[in-house]
C-alpha cells in the first residue's frame, strides 16, 4: 500500500498527469490510501497491545505454575521423609517384637497370635482399673475375684473379648 502511495505521489509530483480529472482521481486515491494506512496502523497497535497483555498473563501463569510445582516438590519430599521414618519405626518395632517373643513360651505366643488375628491385631490388653483396655468393658466383681485369685503366672483372659489380660499395679485388684 505504501509502495502504491509512493508511486501515485511520484506521478503527481512529476507533472506527467495533466488532466484535472486524472489529477483529482489520483489525489482521491492518495487520500484513501492514507486513511487505510492509518486504520491498519491502529489495528497493528491494538494487536501489539493485546500481545503485550497476553505475554504478561503468560508470565503470571508461569510464575504461579512454578510456585505450585515448588509446593508439590515440597510435599513429595515431606511424604518421602515420612515414609522413611515409618519404615525405620516398623523395622525397630519388628526387631523389638522378635526379641520380646523369644522370651515367651511357644504355647502362650501361639495363643496370643491366634487371638491377635481374630481381634483386629490386638491379642493382649492391659487390665486398667478393672477395665479391659481391649474391649473397654469393666470386669464384674466375679471376674475381678477370679483374676485376683489367679496365680501370677496364670494367663487370664477377658470374658468379653477373650484377649489376654495383662495385670499391672494399676489393674485395680
Ligand atoms: Zn476385653
């Protein structure tokens, strides 16, 4: 369009066009070309502004994505650390259990394991203030008397949940 306007302007300036009608038409074309160029420049300006705002949005979203990724990385690192901690605790507990189990007579250990499987992982419970801490029920007076009468090395069990009851000075006997 610019080339065409320059060519028109050159013809106009050269004086080669002498007919008033041609001169007028040339002039009109130049005016129209100038207007269209102005319109196109406005469009270009608008497109550039839109591109700029789109670039700002991209930068903002990239920043947010980076910050979210950092949070994800942090959470993953904390999760992995927690897993490592749990694994270490489990290993220690397993070892402790092995050591403890080694001192317990095989028959008692077998009974304990049988109850443990049946009672959701807890085979023995503390008797605390006359209450079985396995099923949370308080023993009645007859049961308490039976436990009282039992020898220290007798295995006593809860009448309700059948778990092995562990007697301590806090048992309320
Ligand atoms: Zn019980």
